[in-house]
């Protein structure tokens, strides 16, 4: 999902169409990032650096924020406890 968003952001920056379109989030729990935003590309660079540091924690971030999994779903998918998922997310937020 992250790769799809990044490719779309790169294409959107290359195009002049689609500016000013109002995007509506799928869920109010997930913060909305403008798809064509340079911030999204900077986030991708930061996440690539974070992957070099700790790929397992990046997987937690991807599941939680890019796929929209809950903490419980993420812990079930990765076979970790909820506390570990919370700890990994706190570490990732602090690092980012």
C-alpha cells in the first residue's frame, strides 16, 4: 500500500491535473496525508532509513498506518503481544 501511495505521489507531482480535489478519509481514526504532498515523499525516505535500522518495526508501522490494522489485528498478524506493538509504535514515532 505504501508503494502505491508513493508512486501516485510521484506521478501527481509530475502532472498538473487533479490539484484542488478534496480528498475524504476512509476512516476518521487514520490521519489523512495529501497524496500528492511532498511530505509523503519525505515520509517515504524516512521510512526507508527506518527500515535499514529495524525492518520488523517498520512492518508494524506499515500494518498499522498504511493498511489501517488495529493494534489487536497487528499483534495477531505478527504473533506479538499488544504491549510489544505499542512499544514498537512508540519507538517508530520517536525515531521518525
